[in-house]
C-alpha cells in the first residue's frame, strides 16, 4: 500500500512539472506549492518505510539472539544436572515448586558478553507478553539509539539508567525502552493502561544477571510528565526518604491501587517508555519478590 502511494505521488510530480510551464503566474505558484507538498509527502512516506524496515530488522536479530542464547526450562535443568553430576527430577517442575519461576528460561550470559560486554543481563516477562531482551548498561544514554551490537538504530535497546549500578543492588533502579509501533521493546507496556484485566495475567517479570535471577511483581503504573526528578530519582539504599518516595511519588497517581510494605531489603525497578505525547512518559514499577543467586 505504501509503495502504491509512493508511485502515485511520483506520477503527480511528473504531471505537475509537465503543466507548470503552460499556466499563468497564479497557476504556476499553485503548482509549485503542490510540488512542495508532494515532496514533503514523499519524504514522510520514505521515513515510514525506513522505520518499518528498521523495526523488522531489529526483531529478526532479537529472535536470532533468543534462539542462540536463551533456552527453556528443560534445557536449564539439564545443564544444572550435568554440572552437579546428578539425574533430573521431574517433580521439580511441579506447579507447587516455589522456584518454578526460576526454571522458565536459561540465559547464556557468558556467551552474550562475548558479543558485547555492555550486556549485563536479560529482562524476561512471564507469560505470553513477549518482552524478552538483552539488558544493556553503558553509564550514559548510548543505548537509547543503539542496538546490542552497538549499531545505530531507532529502536535502541533496553538499558539501565546511567546513575544506577547494573548489578540491581540498589533500592530503586530505572530501566528504559522505546514504545515501538510494532509492539517490540517496551511497546506492550501500553496494555497495562488500556486493558484493565491485563495486569492479572502479566504481573511478573524477571531480571537475570551475573549475580542472580530476580523476580519482580508489578504494583503500580502511571503517566508522568518529565524525565528529571520525581519518579526518575535513583536510590542507593532504603531510608525514611525512600519510603516517602515510594508512597508519594511511585504509588501516588497509579492507575491501579498501589500499596506495598517497604523494609530495608526492598528493591524496586521502574520501567519507563515513551508515549504518543512527547511530554509524557509511561512508567511501570515492580518490587522484588524472590531471587535465586
């Protein structure tokens, strides 16, 4: 469809150029304005084509990455059994296993780090949400516009805030990702706001790093109007100020009832993505509920 429109605009320019010399001054001005508008339309269509091509390229690369470096639970247990020199116990996969979440996937972080040492982990949403990407850290905003291969790309990467420690040891960690039109990266986070039942089936996600696998439960999500201060404040450790921050800044204004108990061992991660309003960001906050080191 886009190609047909592109061809139609090219034919329009050709027709205008053929008739522009034969008209009077007023007609010539009108035709020239038409040429400008058609050229602007062509530029816009070309940009859309490039964006779609970039999105398709990125998703193809990510799927290849997942196939090579991510395994399902059975592969993970097989590797653990071989390492321990024991046989697999099928009862470990029972639904009542408190570590069942940990067996969802196995991430070959050592292999990923050979591709790029800035890959510090993997983010994985449980269920069918489809958010499963490498987690990057560079100490700046480099990966806002670059993929995991350090190639410039509009979709960027999922990356940790420059003011955080990438080992997820701090009280509040910020993670960013683009809200892509094809729902890649953090594109599916929009469903938390648009579908009131979405949270029920998509409440948990995992962050897998060198230090361990961590499970988080989403408790709040909201629109915010700035990327400085407010919810975009990192915290090194839990203190009285952090407890107030959670209640007054993270929970306040959430689209769902948000109420959590904060103690000295609380770790919160806030995911942030853009929205169609350039002055608004959408954030999803979750608290660590389990870990496996």
